[in-house]
């Protein structure tokens, strides 16, 4: 039963599959028929496309040829129009070119520049295509006329808008030197002397066209800007000179004399009387000092005497050397500002490759004026050094200022070379170094005698002031001396120090002070022994105190480590030499052997001679030494104490031992001075009121 069912099921499935196969065969036949139809349609389309291509391609070729012909015709027409414009250009632009450029605005100038560009284009065309054309000559002539008119207009515009800077403007620029940067100062004053902004833009447009045309306006700029810069510097120099003259004591007195007539007459009469009185007083004072050693009137300080010797009276300012150095330094600052001003004025007016030569030529006269002023200031310092005057160090202040200005000048001259300024700087440094040696030679050749009272010599005050003035410019002095072979050799023999500049100054100070010591010892030979010691003592102590007071002793110790001890040993030596001057006086109260209790005639005569000789010698010493000058109060009191210690014990012993003896019927004749009186009179020695 089961097998029959199974067989039936299989037969049913077979029948179903056979049915499916028949359906698939029918579908395949239909698909083959459709494919054949599609192939037939595609073949027909391909035949038709081939026929269309065969008929259209010749049409495309004809169209392309026609379009090419059309383009050629358009280019030909444009070329003909362009060429016709070249032939018509000289007639069209003749009136505009002959009228010249209008520089009132940049727009009107641009119209003229465009016309010149058209002429230049026509020149290039004819030169390339028809150089024998008559029209080329017309265009060349018109173009050259236009360029000349443009150059003339540029020069006129430059002249109208260029004026010298006033001295007050330059003073303001220099005053801002330390407070503002170079750029801010230059920008704030760049418009001064360069015209308005519109004129500047117009000049730059014209200059740019001329530069592009191969005719940069360097010559015009040089012809206009160089005289303006020179005039600015000359006016500034005259301004400095007039201000310096107005501040001088001579001009002040002259202005005082230009008052009302009555005041004028009274002032002149008063000055004549005062002058005569001063001459009489000076002559009387000199006579009294030479005969007695006493001075009339209060003693002047060493600094006052030295100031008058250098030409500076009471209340007067610095000497001519300082004034000239200050003026030269101000002139250098002015040249620096002018260089920056000219650099900014030239930017945009000439091509950068031509800027260095233009700046150098524009500022050539300015640097020549500066070099002459620096040379004059240095020569004054040379003369001051030869006479050991205070103004010898003025050139170092000038050199320091020139060195401070050097970076500003280099920036202001870029891209030009700073060689002219560097040459001035090097020349000034050489002068400064020579003044140092001339100062030492001046000490050697100084012939001024010492004062009759043995006070500090003016040469010592000058040497101390000179060293202080050099110390004020220590970096400058040290750097300059470091380039000298002699100082380098001397420095190599000393221990290494951190401050090389201070070492170089110390070597020079040692040289100056050594020469000064020889000069002072030579001058001391004019004095007697006591005054000779006082003179050397005053000068040595003055130098030591001056070196200590200004901090120069520490500097000198770099080259001479034992300088302070040496000075103190010399001071003690001079003290001992002075105290030895009392030996002659003490010899009058010294007995070879004690006197007997009962005096004999020769003993009485011996005591008379001793007391009389002592009195006579003492009076001579008192008359001479009360006029000796010891400016330092501490030294003055120390010498008084030393004098008492040297004299009073011996004189008191002699006086107490023999004053009561009956050696004379008139003892008051011989016993003139008691020990107390001697002590009192010793207290009056070196008294400024004596």
C-alpha cells in the first residue's frame, strides 16, 4: 500500500517537471526571436549613422575654415587700427605734450605719463617695423620733448617743495635723540622740508616713470637736495655759534654796557676804576709776598686759581675747548638727523641701486663741514694739552658722542657706506690719543714757578682735573688706548683684570703722575729746605686726597697696587724733611757739656750767644713760616703738633735750666720768649688769616 502511494507521488512530480521543461523551451524560442529582431534594428541604425557621418563631416570642415577666415579678418582690422593709431599719434598728442605736465595732482600727471607711454610704444613699433619712416622722427622729437618737460617739471616741483630745515627744527630732532627711537623721530619730521603729501606722491610718480624710462632724476635730486642739506647744517652751525657767543661772559658784559647812556657811562667809569684798583692791589700783594711771604686778602682755593689760569673767572662757564667740542658734537647729531631726513626724502624717487651714490653725494658737503668742525675742536684740545689746561679732555667728550651716534648714522645712511663718518671718528680718536701724550709733554715743559707760600701748584690741580675728566669717559678712553701697542705691552706685564678699560686708564694715570712728581720735585728746588718740604707735602697730600675723593685711587691701583702706601710714605718723608729744618734752631740751645754751678765769664757769654742766636733764628723762622700755606686743615694741625713736639721739650729744658741764672745784667734782652710764648706762636703757623 505504501509502495503504490510512493510510486504515484513520483509520477506526479515527473509530470510536473516535464511541464516546466516545455515552458522553458517555449520561453527560449521567444527570446531567440526577440534577439534576432533587435540585431536587425541595430544594423539598420548603424547603416543610417554611417550615411549621416558621410554627409556631415564635409560641412564641419567648411564651417571651421570660414570661422578661421573670419578671425583673421578681425585681427587684420584690429592690427590696421593699431598701426593707423601709431601714424596718427604724433598729431593727436602734440598739443598735450607741448603743454607740459600738470603737477597739481597725481591724476593730471598720470594723463601726461600715459601719453608718453603711447609715444614710447609707437617708437618701439616703428623701430621694429619701419625704421625709415618719417613718422618715427616726429614721434622721437615729440617723445624727447615730453621727457625734457617732465624732467623740468619734476625739478621745479622738487625745488618748490624743498626748503632747508630751520635750526629750531633740528634742535627738536636732536633733543628727541635720547627719548625716542630714530624711526619715530624721523617720521614725525619727515614732512618738514619735503612738501605736502600730494606733491610728494606726484614727485614719486614722475620719478618712477623717469626711472623706468632709464632716466632716473638723481642729478636733479642732487642739485636741489645737496644745497638744502648744506644750508640746513650751515644755519644750524651759525645758530650754535651765536648761542655760544650770547652765553659767553664777554657778550654778557657787552650787553650790560648797551643799556641807557647814564648807566653806560657809569659802568665804564666804574670798570676803569676797579681795573686800576685791582692792578695796584695785585702789585702790592706781589711785593709783600716776595719780601715777607705774607699775602693780602683771603687765600683763594686751588680750584679757583686753576680756573682763572685756564681762562675761567668766577661765575664763568666752561672754556672755549668745551664749547667747541659741544658744538661739534651737536653738529654731528645734526648730520645724523639730516642723513635720515635725506634718506627718507630720496626713497621712492630713485631706484634702490642708485640710492647709495645719491646719499653720499648729497651729504658730502655736510660731512666736510663736520670734519672741519671736529678738526677745529681737536686742535683746540691739542693746544690746551700742550699748556696742561682743563680743555684738553674736551675732545674725549666729543669722541664719546661721535661713538654714540655711529649706529644711528649707519642706519640713516643705509644702503650707503658710512665711510665718511667712520673716517671722522677715527681721526678724532687719533687726535684724542695724541692729546694724552701732549699733556704729558706739557707737564715736562711746564715752566710756571710755584707760589711763594708753597701752596699746591696749579699743575697738580690740572693733573687731577685731567684724570677726573678722562675717568668720566672711561669706556671711550680705555677702548682707544687698548689699540695702542705701548699700552698693550704695559698691560701684558700686569695681572689680568676684568675691567680692561680701567686698566688702560690706570697705566696712563701712572705715567702722568710719575711725570708730575718729577716736575714738582724740580719746581721745589726754588724753595729753601723748609718751604721745599711744605710745597711737596701740600702737593702730594692734595693728589692723594683728590684720587681718593674721585675714586681714582682704585683705578690707579690696577697699574700700581701699592700706590696709596707709596703716597703715604712720601708724605711721611716730606714731614720728616720739614721737621729736620728745625735742627739749626735746636743747635742754638744745645750745649756740648753742662755748665758749672758757678758761671764764668765765658759761660755767661756762651749763654748770651745761645739765647741771642735762638731769638734771631726763631724770629727769622716765624717771619718766614707764618706765610707758608698749608691748605689742608688736618695737615696744618698735624704739623703744628709735630713742631711743638720737636721744639718745646728741648727749649723748655734749656729755658728752665738757664733762665734763672745770672748770666746777664739785662736778662730781658735775651729771655724774649718763654716756652708758652713759643707754643702760642707755633699755633699761628700756616694760619690762613696770618
